[in-house]
C-alpha cells in the first residue's frame, strides 16, 4: 500500500497556533521533509516529537523527488513542512506535490496558519477580491514594473517583503500608488506584532523615524479598488471587437476579446453592443 504525502501547516510565530490534527500527523508519519531541519527541530522539540527528518528546500527539492517518491511507493507516510505557515505558499514543495500527484499517489492537506490570511483578516482592507503575489523581484527596475502592472488589477494586493527591502518597497509604492491605503503587517502572532496603516509616504516616514519597525517579516497589503483608470476599455480591446464583430456573433466576439485581454464580460458587452449597432447602421 502506498504512503501519503501530508502538507502540514505550522505556526508563523506563536507555537501554540499549531492544530491538534497537525500534531497527530507529525507524530504518526514515518518521515518529515522540512525546509530547514534545524529550524523545524525546535518546533518538534516543543511538541515532544522525535522523528526522522530530511531537508527539502529551494536548492535541492528537484533532486529529492525520486527519493521521496520511492519512500511513498514503499508505503511510508511523509509530512511536508516549511519554516513557517503553509508549505508551497512562497515556500518550497510545488515540484514535489506535482510529482506525487502525477505518480497517482495521495496528497492530503493539513490546514493551519498562513501569514497571508492572518494579515488579510485583521488589516481592515477589503477581503474580496484579493490576490497574492509573494515576494517581488529584488531588482529595483523590474520590481517597479511589476508594481505598475499590479496597479491594473483591482482588489486588495498582498505581497511579502523582507526587512532590508521594506523601505525601498514603500518608496516605489509612493511613486506608483501614492494615494492608495496600505497596511504593513509586521511579525504576525509574535511578541512585537504590529499593523501599520497609511499611504506609502506616511509608512515610509514611520520606518525612517523608528528603525526597529524595519526588523522582522512583513506582509504588505494594498487597497487597489477598481477605478475609472483601470476600468476604462482601451483602444486595443475596441479595435479587436470591431474586427471580430465583422466575422462572428456579438456573443462570441465578446468572449474571445475577454480571453485575450483579461477583461470581464460586463466591461466589454456594452461597448460591443454599441459597435455592433454602429456597424449595422452603416
């Protein structure tokens, strides 16, 4: 009988946040695959669990696949954990889960802490819709372009950031989204948990005035409501609709334009009706 790969969420700070089910699974599995075995050993020690461990991090996860698949096929159960929170969410594990599923083996999620959901739930920003974008690139120019692209996506934008780049991120957000409300969730569930709320320029001033605020781990949430700027249909979509309406039905023209542009049907349908009427009048 094949083993099961368990995706086990672990605390993001406060060790008491681990679930009873997660403890039970960690006690029962044959092997624990951990992002950093030394780091995870502290959690296991706190829980009184002694278990065989194997490292699985971004530098070796592709090399570990065959070894872990063999263990599962031999009937061993494996728990995958990251340093904190839910594995695969800006953490290693995706190649393993994909390989296990492709091999026809069972993957079982053990839900629990997630910095993304924790921050979002207490931020005071809209929770629907929201989109998660993890850590942006470290390169300033590319990160700036990414922020400009994200500005076109309505909803609460959720990013992760490190202590040595948080100020630079605020500088770039002040350039791209100067009037947007931003929440920085700092050191979630830990002793120095803090939520900073304001425009990018205001948050940057707070970080510069108090260097201790730049320490730790950060979830950055940006309120980016749909505005006239990101709701207007562009020239490209209009020209596409005009061409397609000459060759096919209005419904199909709208559907294809939505697929290529990423626009929603409600954004394009009124325009398609107007263009279709104009073509018929001609």
